[in-house]
């Protein structure tokens, strides 16, 4: 039985390189907390499965204080994985969901204290990074589970554009212009809520979305799952190097374990 009122949540998806940084640096500053990881990696037999996914799966399941829940699929979007975490929180009567991403380096607790101040003020969701076109990003963010009213997955945005406050809260034209200037395809962004944005909009129209002050003790690299660290990053941030070097040893042990299982 989980008794802590806040459940930190990571989604594992092709994050063998980054998960030791996000999870390791969080556990360093919140050592007694349990952590929920939604395993969003493909399973053996699925088209996109690679051995790296199985190595990460073995590693996260070996970490102390970590509960792992497999996303049953079929959708492997990040939002679908968060929906699995929300349902887990509801089933376990967990009051708050704290969303984090593996490509983050945590070096203190002030970022979390700022999120809590937003919740204490009455907000349903709090995040410390606001997109230039309006929505508050998911990382880091703290959500009151009982007030989550929409899926975190992609959703059709067009019905919500008729809301009287839509254009006050969401700078659609700015976003489309920025994407056009970057010479990227605007088709998705013309019609679709990105991950978590529909859930944010529910809070925002009720004046229950709070933008917390960002702090220097939470660094989000915005690398995504497929990118690796540069030598400049590793040399300039000893903590980052510490987590990545220790992970190499851990992952080698996972590889040995995996091969041992196969040879039995």
C-alpha cells in the first residue's frame, strides 16, 4: 500500500541513456520517496522493439524504491503512458501526480517547493515552464488527480477553439507562424492538442492552472529520448557525468543478467 500523497512519475521509452540522470538525481534529493515508472518501451514481438528496450526494462525493475507498470498498449504515445499513471494514482488513492522526464538534472528541491505553493493557492495543476504560445509544459508539473478531466494523449483541438477563452489562453497564430518560419509541417499543429495540453486547458479555463517560478536546481535538457550527451555537457556538469558513468556499470550488469537468462 502506497501512503505518500504525491507520486513522481517517469515514462520510460527508449530512455536507457537518460533515465539514470532523471531518476538518479531525483532520488538523490528525495531519497525516501517511491517513484512510479510507466514502461512505455515496446515488448518483444512488437515492430519497434530493440534489445536496448529490454536492457532498460531490466534496469528500471532493479532500482530500489521504484514501482514499474507496463503500458499495455496498443498506443505507445507519451500521453497514453501518462493516462496509465493517472489511472494507477486513482486506483491507489494518490492525491497528486508529479510528472518528470528522464532528460532532467535535479540539484535541489526549490523547484518542487514552488510547485507546491501553486497547489496550496488552489491550483489543479502547476508547472514551471510555459510555452511561448500559452500552455504550461508537463515537465516539471504537479497535478491534483481528482481534477484531471481529460486524457493526456493527443486530441482534436478544433472543438475547443470555440471556447470564449481559447484565443486568450492559446496563441494559435503565433504558433503556426513560428512553425512555418522554421519550415516545418504545420498539419499537426493546426488541429491537434499536443501531449497534456487538453488536460492543461481544462485547468486554465477554470483559472486553476498556475505558472510557478522556474529555478536553477531543475534543468531540462529538451533532448528527447533518442539523443545522447555531448562531451562538453559531460565535462561541464560533474553531476551529469556521475549519473551517466554509474549507469554504464548498472546497464552492463543488466546485459549480463539478460544473457544469463537466455542461456538457461
